[in-house]
C-alpha cells in the first residue's frame, strides 16, 4: 500500500506509483484492507541479468 495524498507528492513519484499500481506491485492506501498478493519485485536481479547479457558474461 502507498500513502500518497494529493498535493503532497511530486509528479515523478505519482508516475512511479502509477507504474507500481499498473504492475500489481502496490495499491493506493484507501482504508480497504482486502487480502491480496503481488508479484515479486526484484529490480537488482533484473538489472544484473540485463548487464550480464549485454556484457556477454554467463
């Protein structure tokens, strides 16, 4: 859940929040405490794999 009241976040953070919501990684904090699960978010692993591929390292 992300607490992001209007007027207190920058456009940059609002865009990041929208990306996280669209990917199912987060939800807006709205008071609805429904059970939900989200996909694993591991940017370091994704970046390391991309770098190894680009550098030709196995």
